[in-house]
C-alpha cells in the first residue's frame, strides 16, 4: 500500500542561510518619479507558532524597474525562517529582500510577490522600497494604498455571464476605481461596486477578485475570491488549471467496499481532474496487470454500477476498468492514469532500469490493451525508491530514474500523460539527492510529491509528530522532513513549480501509550487501526478522535492515551493556499476511500485550489 513507506533522515534548506549574508548586499537604488513603486505586506497564514507573510511589489511608474529591494524592521522576537522568490538577509532586526535574477524586471503596471515563513507575532515596520517610501516613493509621500474590497458575490449566473457585487474599499485620499480580475487577469475597470462579466463559456469554472485603486493610482490588496461555474454542459478544465488528482486502489473493492460509483455518490467526481489507478505490478522488468478479477472481471449489478446498467456474463470488459469507462462517459473532463509500483511492487524497477526501452514497451502494451484502450490517458510510475531503500534497496545508480522516464516518454509520445510519484525526503543527502529528478523532469508532466508518512508508529517509542508537516517547527524529530523543504529541494534541482503536486493523506498515523497532548511525547507502540495498527482513515478519526490542535499546518488529536495526526478540511485549506503561493501545479491525495461519504476532503482540495 502506498502509505507504508518511510523516508530517510537529514535536511536541505530552501534558501541560503538568512543571516550572515550582509556581504552579498548591493546598495539600494533610490526611486525616481518615473519609476515609482509600492510594496504592500499581508500575513497570509498563521499557525500559532509561526506565520506566512507575503510582500507584493508593484511598478506604479511609467518606466520599467530593472531591480527591486524591500527593507523592513521586525520587533524583537519576530524573524524570517525561510523565504521564496527573493533573497532575504538580515542585520539584527533589519531585514532586506532582493529580487531573484529572473523576477527583478517590472514593466509599468506589473507586480511581483515573494513570501516567507516567520516565527514570532510582530509585523513589519519602517518599510523602504529601492530606498524610497513603500507607499509610492517621492511622488506620493504619505499616501497609503487602499484597503481590500469585500469579497464579491455572484448573481444572475447564466451560460455566458455573471453579475458581481462587492462592498467598497477605503482609502485616506479616496477611491478612484476598481479592477475586476478573472483568474488573476484584469477584465474590467469600473467606478462602481458592481460588474457584469459576459462572453463566458458554458459549464466552466471561473474565479473573480477585485482590487481598489486610489486617486494616486496605487492599488491595494486583492479581495477574497468568489468561485463561479456557468450553467451548461461539462467541458474540459481550461489549460493551466490546477491538477486535483486522487488515487483509486484496486484492492479497495474488497474489504473497504469502495467502488468507482462511490466517486459519483460522494460528489467527488465533479471536483477532481485526474485519477491514478493503483497499482499495476512490475515483474521481470515489465509492467503487468496485478489483480485481473478486480480490474477486468468483477461483475456489477445495476445499482452498483456508474451507468445504472448491470454487467452481463459475456461482455468483453467488466470490473474497475469498465466502471472507469462509465465514469469518464459521465464526467468527460476526468483523465485516468494507470499507476505501476507502489511500496509493495517497487522491487521490480531495478530490473526494468536495465532495459528501459523494453520496460516502456511493456507498459504501453498494458495501458493500451485493446480491451480498455479508451480508459487510460497515461501512466504513473511509483518507484519507492530509485537508488535508495524502501521495502527493498535499489542500487541502479542516480541516472536510472531519468533513463526510465526518458524511455517512457519516447514510447508513449506527447499525447499521453507520463507522471511519477516520488519521495518527499528534503534532507541533505537523502532520497531526493539519490536520483536525478531534475534531469527526468523534462520527460514528465508532473511529479506527485509524497509529502506524508514523514513520522509514524514505525518508530514505536515516538516522539509523536505530524506525519504530514507542511513546514518545519521547533522540536521536529528530523530536519528536512516537511513539505516546504522537499519542494524547495526539488526546485533547486531545476524542477519547475508547475510540475510539482502537493501530497495529502486521507488518513492519520497514530501512537498509543501517550501521556501528553502536545507533539513530542513518548509512546509505547502503534494505536489501533481498522486495517493496520498505527493507521486510520480520516472518516473514522474525525469522530473517534477529533482534532485538538495543529502543528506545522497539520491537525493532531489526543484521546484515551492515543495520539493521532491527520489533515482536516481546515488544514487542507491552509496547504492549498500554500501550494498556490508556491505556484505548484496542484495537489494529489492518497486515497479516495479514506474520505467521508460526502467527500469533504476532496471538496476542501477543490475549493482550496480554485
């Protein structure tokens, strides 16, 4: 099963150290009247022991900015712990952020954001932008930017139009007008607080925000976003939309009694974009079907099937594959990938790596078998782990994974999806360092980064810790075991942000014999679980052991001597915001059957990525 893997120890930081880099600094450039700019700050997340902040630099002048430097002071006890999309240094309580080589140039009217994680509770003071005032420099001294307007409300939705209304923003010098943004791009500028957007596509999801502009043409922060789906038929997601992918397990049709139709009855099918069908096996260096009864032979009655039609004894295809075919007919926007490997079946990849072309050819033959060629849109490889240890240890070398991915792309061509589920070990010298994930990235559509199972009762004595921490935190048992460090390391190896999906577990990991509710407690073993000790589905835990706190963006619960960590709709919302701020390609989860009967975790992912 997917969630049985463990990661190795160690840590690799997202950035260079944030202190002691003052010698790298260059003098701040004073802003001229033709190159005025603003810098605005928002605290986007707060998890008690820390927070996430974001600065937005906007060129409000008439000529292009070639670079930018934002400076500010934090009160004692507040500091930056990691940052992205800027080089951040400090001198005492004074902090300086300079543009990266790729985001320094800002055309008139353009803006750029960078973010950071911080500790403490203070807010920035004494902001300076390129040596001038952060509210517009010499051209508008003392003129503050507007506040955010109210989140728009939608009414009068048709197949091609929607009416938006919002409450007014405030400004010390007065509001001039409002920019209306659809999907982050401006579609109109209006003087009132209503706008009707027309020319839309039927059956399509849109997201709207509003931004106020003052009399000096300074823009304030964006309003909250409202999601709108126009009426009409189902269409494919627009290019560039976020991936929302779930794993469907082949064996789930047995003890878990979870079937493809559950995706319909839970409402999840309308909220996802992709399904990974898990798992095909890898034997003798080739892809093979694993459980043919579940995949192709199991007969469904009319009330069990997606289409409402019973299988017959002589039809060419039954089982999960036929149910997936029916699901795609009902929800044509869904793409299905056949996933091979996983924790149990990864031992065969070492032999496959000895002849990548032959392996790829065998996979294509399984995925595109004439009996179900219309069901699958691509292949997913879950190798746990290349040139490292999982259930077994692999010694194929650092190039093996890249070579395998290259062969798969050559065999499947550009019209199929080729993806991979990979380690999230962000430690120095850990599993990400063991294989050439950066070199393989050009051959793949995306990576499913398995940002869960960092900690669990496989260490039976504890300490208790969240199995899916978003960020590091004081007392974390192992440096580098968190989503932020894993994503940062993959980016540093040249993997584009848009090719990284954040992983969410629809289950918890737990210990028993625990005497403290806070993380870091000792334990005596694994907490009881329905199918395996130390593991339990979210749908069970939300009632049997409700969350009592959060740490590093993940919920934890203490009840009756048991300590569990798991994600809830609220923590998933936080993680989706983080994923969007990191410009990730979306999110994936393991796996559907851990969710509630009404799909509340899938809903949280869908809502969070809009």
